[in-house]
């Protein structure tokens, strides 16, 4: 299966640049945040299907509802993650190293899985980690591409397009990995 190219990822938010204005919903507390959350879920789902043509149209009511319900479905995992991270931080430097490894190799792929399956249990499907470790180099390359894309968009914050470009495309390479290796 073909790997997502960096050039395609970079151009993605600009293929329908007007869609980047959806970031302005962040200025409306709670309601706008849930709408953006639902929109982000739909974007990840499109990435996981190999759709990188352009930003989808925000469907405010549908995205608001999706974001609201997905937030509440994520609470059990967030609660567990906070407890695990607190325990790891209490351990000291070794705990901090384990936390970093979780944040790189576990949480992102579980988040992509959650966005695709949309169930509480999908955040706890630790069996998908075998795809990460069986394809470790491919996963590391996806992480490095995501970091590089973030760095490329960073100077664009000056002209106000870098922030929405980063937000709307930050999961592209991990969703592409999920599409190619997990599904």
C-alpha cells in the first residue's frame, strides 16, 4: 500500500484553504471546542481511508454532537492515563522515560484507533500495539514526518495559516500508518 508523501501532507490544508477558517470556532468556549473536536474526528477518519484531497466542510450540528459524545467516551481513558502518568512521575527519571515512551508509541495509535472505531473500548485495544512494534521503523518514520510537518508549519504562524494547518493535519502520518498497517 502506498505511503503518504510529505508534499501531499503539506498541501492538504491549502487545497481548500477556506476550510482553515473553521479554526475560529475555537474562540467560542465549549460549543466551538466540541464542534472542532468532532470535525477533527472526521478528518482523522478521512485520513485513515486515504482521503487527502482537501479539508472537509464543517457540519456544525453534526460535528458538535460527535465532538460532545466522543469527549465523554474518552473520559475513562483520560482518567486511566492521568493515574498512570501520576504514578510514573512519582517513580522519578525512569518513570518519566516510560511516560515519554507511552506518549510516543502507545497513546497516539490508540487515539487514532478511537477516532476510527468511536467506542470506549477502542481506546483500550492494546492489541493494536503489535502493529506498531512489528512495523517499528515505519511508525518512527511516521512520527518523524509529523514532527517535520509541524516544524514546517511553525513559521507560517506569522501569517496566521500555520496554526490551523498544524491542527487540521497533525494526525495525517499516524492515520496513514493506521490505514496501511492496522486496518
